[in-house]
C-alpha cells in the first residue's frame, strides 16, 4: 500500500510539474515572474488575458482530457480483460467526435452550449453499447478489435459526410482536427463544458475497482464475491462515454493515451486493475500535458496536432503489444 | 437549384418563346450582343472573373457565371449574378453551354481547364490579384478578352480616382491586425494587406501566416479586422470569438468584418477601404 501511495504521489507531482511548465510555455514569450504575476495577481492586462484565458484553460484541458483517456483505457482493459482495449481503437472516440461534429454543424451547440458534450456523450454511449453487443462481454481480442475497426471506420465516414455537406468553407479541413485532436486556442468555456462530465465519468469509473479486481478471477467467481455484473457494466459504459465523450467534444480525438499509459503503469501497480485506475488517470494527464508542451516547442507556429505526437509514441507501442500478444498466443 | 439554371438558349436558335422574347428584346434595344470579332458566348467559372466579366461584358455576351457569384458571403455582386445563368464549374456542363471563351482562375480548376482546352474551348486563366496593380491588370485583360477595352479603361480610371480620393490625407497609422479562421493572418503583400495599407492602417503581422492568439493579445492592436463567419459553424472559426479576443476588443468601436468585398481584386474592394477608413477615423 505504501508503495502504491508513493507511486500515486510521484505521478501527481510529475503531473503538477508538467502543468506548471505548460502554463509557462507559449508563443507570447512571457518571463516566468511576469507570467506568475499575471496569473495570480492579474498584473498587466494583456499578460493576464494570455495567462488566464488562453494558457490556463489549455493546461487544464490537457489534465482533464488526459485523465479521462487514461482512466477509461484502464477501466476498459480491466473489464474486457484485454490489453488492446482503448477508447480510440475501439471506436468510442470516433463516435464522440461524430456527435460533436453533428452538434456544431446543425447549430445545436450554438443554441445550447451543453449540446456539444451532450451529443458526443450520446454517440459515445451508443458506440460502447454496440461494441459490447458485437464483441460480447468477454471481448476476445479478435472480435473486439474487429468491431472497433468497424465502428471507427463507420463513424469517421459519417463525420466526413457531415463535414462534406456543410455549407461552411472551413468544414472540409476540420477532419484533421477531429482525427488528430488539438488543444490550441481552447477557452475557459470549453474547459467548463468538458470538466464536469470528465469528473462525473471518473466518479463512476473509480469505484469499479473492486469489481474489476474480482473479474480477474472470472465472471462466476466475481458474482460469487457479490459483484453485480450488469450494474458494473452499466457504470462502465456510462463512465467511459461521459469522460471520453466530453473530452473528445472539445479537443478532438487524441489517440493511444488510453492504451499506452495503463501498460506503462501496470508493472508498477501489480496485476490489480483497481490500483491501475487512478494511476492511469494521473499518468494520462501527464502524457497529454507532455504531448501538448512538445507540440508548442517543436512547431510553435504550425498548430501541430496533439494526436500526431501521441500516435508517434503510441503506434509503435501498439505494434509491440500485438507482437507480444501473438507470441503468448492470447 | 435557383432559377436560371439549365441551359441558356443560344440566340438565333429556336428554343421556344422565351428565346424568341429575348431575341425581340435584344432587337428592340438595338444593341449588338458583342463587338465584332469578340467572343459572343463567354462563360466564367471563377468567382473573381465572374465579377469582372459582369462589370465589363456587353449585354448578352456573358452567358454564365459560377454559382459562387450568388453567395453573399463571397460575392460582392449577388444581385447582378441573380440575372445570370450559373454553372458549378464542371467541364461537361460548361462545354454544353457552347462557349467561345471561358474565364477561369489559375489555381483552383486546373483539371477542368485542361479538359476544356482538349475539347477545343479557348480558356483565359487569371491569377488572383495580390495588389492593386494586379487589379488594374486583370481588369484590362478581361476587357481585352471580351473585346471591351474601352469599358475596361473607364473602369480602371474610375478605380484610380476613387482610390486616390480615399487615400487623400496621410496621418497617424494606427496598428491593425487581420484575423481569420484557424488564427491565420494576411501579410503586407496580400490583397487584404494592401486594403489595410490603403486605409492608412499599419499591419502588425506583415509576414502573414499564422498569428498565435497569444501574440495578438500581447500586441493589442487598435483595430482587429476579423474574417466574416460562415453558416454551419466550425472549430476553425471558434478562435474569432475566443473569450480572450472578446475581452481585448471589449469597449472599442466595432471594426468592419473582412467580407465579400475583400475576396476579389475588383473595384468593390474600395468599399472595404472606405469602411476601414471610417473605422480609423473613429480611433482618432
């Protein structure tokens, strides 16, 4: 337990450090003292706007989005007992993006701000239900990935269709954002829309730890231990949909975070899914913060997409996982 | 599809009473469809050549303009375009219009232009205007292509006179920024940059490209000319209504939007210059 507490404390510290770094890095080139004075004491009108209205929501969103993806990945992997489960790969992110695009293009989100995360959430719920229906509750690696590919392809085709039919001249280039994700120029409005849903989702997912631990023994054993499997499943679906849906609605699809982070942390938490949940949430936040800092350092004027970096790290990792899975004959 | 779609009748062919009525009207006004030796059936498939052609063509000479010419968000001549048949720029549909000359943009419709030339249709391509000299040159070229050199010369002279009147007095040049979707800005060597300069404003981002919102806020120019927003919404345009930008602009006189008058190098851009000058005067 102390070792686990130490791990969580370390991850939280790393996350806080990256959060601070994220606040201090940006194209405006403010000094550290200047930045902090503007952030905390509101010194300098333009500096205060930059710190409070541009950088703070950006760093805050990175934390919430990363936490949502890391936590959801860990929960899905625990429930499906499958190391390949990840919100992006199994189509939840794509569906949430579709919901968000529909909300924006129909003007619903302009009329009612909550329609943006709301539609994304509904689409994400449908995708998770469809996935669980197709792959079955045990979710064998093969059927899970196939179902996920089908859902991803379908939702990205529908997203492209909606954008193609849009009267907006910028709609065609929006695909890039929805496929790759970006935190550039997001505002407090977006943070306020996404954060409550991410917190709600986390509140549903974190208590599932005990049930996920019991599930590692098999479904019968879990039921014998008094775990209500249908309730567990419902909470998982809603928790993943709420957190990933809201995160995707404002930042687009950031891939591979939910896959890589639980895997990196699993050796440090032992084989217990319950311990992995919070750790993955913190780790996911750190990874997205890191990626977003890298985006600004590598090409500050190019609006490099966040998903480009996470995929550059994540895809080789994914291939390695498949290789190992095949060797072990899972 | 609006009215005026479908194939416009070719004068002199029997195409029912509407063509006959058109012919009667043409005879009644006793105006030739086109000067001798000039193309009688001109089709434009580019928003900017649409507008120049509508200003310069002889009555009946311009057979069809692009559908964009009817979009009030991009075209400064929507009312005039409503009087014309519109095409959607497809080579097949344009060929069916039986044109003697097609006016096209240089960068946007390469495949269509290649195909039309293979089919033996003469095509004149026009590069988008990047400064006022290009505007004058494009007016003159469209005039020459249509055999309407006199009308073109008159239009250039009117353009220069109005521009000179707008430029009249030089004074303080307040800082201004052009800000479009995806944080793009237009540099000094773009048409929008020249419009800004003609109105006596100084562009804070003369190199153009991406202007990160943070830099715009730090620089705090006196005037921010934002791109007009389009229906359907997009993530790209959200930056134009970012709370930080709204806070920066709060309490200032509203700047004009970069609308249809900014899109093409035609004399209509002088209306944009005029509005900018008015906005500049409220800053003094």
